[in-house]
C-alpha cells in the first residue's frame, strides 16, 4: 500500500519555542504533528500537481527534546513502524546555549551501494546520520547549513534520466537536464528519500541556500551567459521551475514564523479559507519569474542570531547585477541588506555563502584577471577568449566580481576592527562549491581573526586528475604568477592578504562548527566503508582545529 506521505517530514526552522515541519503528501489533506500530548495541524497547498504542508509547532519549552509523530488525515504515517531508527524529535534551542552546527555543499543523488560509492564516494551526510542514530553520546547540532548544490539539475543520475525518458524524448533539448517542475519534484525525492538521511532530516533542523547546479552550471556567471540561455527555447521554463521548486522545497523552511508573516506568498496560503485546496502554481511562477528578472523584488538571503553568534546565509547567485556598467555579485539592494547585517556586538560573526569569499590566492588572482580581460581590458578578441575560459574553468566566484569583493572585504575589516560595534573574536566565512576543503586566514596583527572555512563536497568528489590541476592552480607559485597577471590587467590589489592554514583535502566531507570557551572548534568528517558493508559506513574525522581569539592587547581596534 502506498503511503500518503511522499517526502519528509523535514525539521526546518527551530527556535526556543517553535518548530517548522515540512512534508509532501500524495493528495490534498490535513497534516498533523503530535508532540507532548498536543496537536498542530495545517492543510496542504498545491504546486503543479504536488501537495505540501508546513506545520508550525508552537508553545514549546526552551531547551527541551520532544518526540513527535506525523499524521495525514488522522492516520499516523511517521515514524515508519518498520524502521529501527530512533523516534524523530523536536529539540528547541536553549537560551544562551553556544551554537553547534554542521555545514557543507555539493551532494549528488545516487544509490548508496557499491556502484554509487565507487563513482561518487561515500555520502558523508549518510555516514553522519548513522552515527547520530547510534546514540553514541555525540552531541546533536542545532542545525545543518546546506550551502548549495543540494540537487544537480544539469548533471543527472541514471535514476533521474530514467524518469525523464518515461515522460519525454531525452534526445530533445534540454536532454538529460531537467525541464520542468515535475522533474524537479522527482529530483528532490531522489535526494531526500533515502531512509537514513530522511530520518536525520526529520530531526536535525536545516537551513539552505542554492548555488549554480540547483539551476544550471555557471548560473548568472555573466551577462553573455544569461543572454545565451535566454535565447534557448527551454531556459525560461527551467529557471522558473527551478526557483519555484526551490521556494517550496528549500526556502520556505528557512523562514522564521515572523518572516513567513511578512511573506506575501505564504500569507496567501495561510489565509485561504475555502473548502478546496489552494493551488498557488501560477502565482508562485509569477513571483519567481519577477525575482529572476529583478532580484530586488524578492530576497533569498537570511540572518539569524544564536545567542552571542550571528549567522548570515547569503545568496551569491540570484542577487547579481550582470549589467556591464554595474556588474556586481550582489546588487545594490542585497549589498545594502548585507551591510546592515555585518555588525559587531557578537562573539562570532558567521557569513555562509555558497561561493568561497577567500579562494586560495592563486585562484583569486586568476579570477580577477579573467574578469578584467572578459570585460574588455585587453580588447574585444581577448574578451571573447576570456569569456570562454571563465565558463570552462568556472571562474565566477567572489574574486571574479572585484567591486563586490572589495566592498565586502571592507565590511569584514571594519567589523574586525571594531568600527561597527564591539569587535567579535572571529569573522568567519563558511562556504562550499569548489569540491575541496580548506581553511584560510587573513594576515592581520590586531583585531578580530578573519577566517575562511570551506567544506565541499558532501558527495561529489573531483576526479584525481582535477585534484592535481586544482592544487597546482591554487597554491605555490600560482599566487605570484596570478598576481603578475592581475596587475597586467590593472586589477586593484586585494585590501588584505591571506594564507592557507589547513588543507586542502578532497574527501567527501561534512564539517561541524562549535562555539567553545576557547574559541571556535572546526572539524571535518567523511564516511568510510569497512568489510564491504556499503550501507553502514563509519564516520571518520579528516581534520580539526580550534580558532582562538587574539590576546587582549592584540584585539584592540586598529588605528587608521
């Protein structure tokens, strides 16, 4: 018998007294969460033939852990009665509790058998889920931040391609890539339906932000790229479907109850009083189509405070201005919003952005040089060649948007120097995307430490040849050669320099971060198969470090 529950439940936004639980159902229904002897219910809403609910559980006690069940039209559908995994729970935040979180990016949806592990490595998220399910005493995080490429719409698995073939000619554009909302819905199902990961996501709160592969490789890398995509007959449906499904499957659960109260689309859902299920397909498509055409019309970024730690989750893809005369990774509206969030007065300021803010310096210089050439610093013919190089080598990170990089670097330095409120111990950028992990630090004698910590991939490793190429292009002499190339194109020097202090390593990883008395503890973990047991990988630590604050005499604000 088919369960009325298609996907979920997923634990999303959780604070001290409330929890938001998301689910997809087979048909229009009422979804009820039962916890602590109380019930909270929500009716489903429809998007392109699919049915969803977001149940807000309220009035919980801070710092408590409460098992819950999920019912659809009065029938309990979660937990799975045949599963040996622990009950799903709601863990509210405790006032003043130091933040503990996991983060990472880039996770492909392939089977967890020998074939899948051979081609894509062991899923580090699944290995983490198995350890948490073992209840070995490991402390649970307060949330996991997925920093992009939660799904791959352009590089599909065999399972996804089988679904595509079942409904259209895969030899016609867009071929093996996703075409519409129905295909996105199936892709999310492949990504989140594995029983072990599904259980983890039913208990561990999550926040998410997209990167390019959620829509398409090189998404919004340049005006030329966007014009070429717009000229294809399939792109408009693709980007609208990608963003609409992102709103449903990822963005909605990021929002706090207060933010949802300000979201016009969500208010359209909760204020519906008719007997029939509300279908928001057309309205949602219009919303995301406007957002794609005019990023100022809708914000995907978010900001949350966890006691003495602020977490900013930044959209570095959709909020771009690609006009040649105003090219920016963040448009004016998004930059102003970030400027308002980049404040001191916290012990730690965390900025989560899918694209690394501080690349290895060799790559930074190459990307800044490529931007200048592609924008015409050496003339029209070199500009065309640079545009091709930009796409071939994915040279479209913060370094390739120099005006934006310089402005955010200035913000980070001002926070670190105590010019935006009392200086925190650390200003830390958390990122993914590049398919290798590392830690870099800005060279500063005083003030807050400015750190870049990267965890990528969760499950999508680089081929070995590409690892060598990446290493050669990122480190060693590449920094000096890249600096010469950048200066030849009259690229301004960065406002500060930085150096690698940990890594790189290329394993499938999930990183963890914990605020501890001595600073910020960071560690990276991977899954290891032992004895041929592909379905039960062991979690193994790859690297760890603790970022400690500077001595008090070195933490004072710098004198201009």
